[in-house]
């Protein structure tokens, strides 16, 4: 339906930019978007801090983002998180 098609497109009519991410990168993306630190993400996903750092770097590269605040904004815009879930 229309809602499904809209969910797969962002405002520029491109397909979902998050489709560029690997499943692991998407997991890291979601954790960072929710305000987790790299250290906290590493602990949650049982990865080293440097591995998470690499994932974050690749995520920012693939999605053309410059900082973690932009990761959060993108997740909000994509409807993956809502503002009430932040900082809690």
C-alpha cells in the first residue's frame, strides 16, 4: 500500500538510506540513535569499543552524516524511534 511505499522512501524519493547498512551496522545505528555511548553499545552487543567505533564510522560514511546527533535525527525522521524514548 501507499504507507508501505512511503516508509521505503525518504523525502527526496530515494529508497530507504538505511538499506545500505549491514544488519550489524543497523543494530549499532539503532543503539546510537537511542543515545547509547559507543562503550554501552559495545557492552550490549558484546563487541569491542574499537569495533563499534568502526561501525559508527561506516554508518556515518554510508549515510553521509557528520555526527551521532544526525544518527538520532535520521532515526526519528524514519520513524524508527520516537522522542519519548530518548534520554530515558
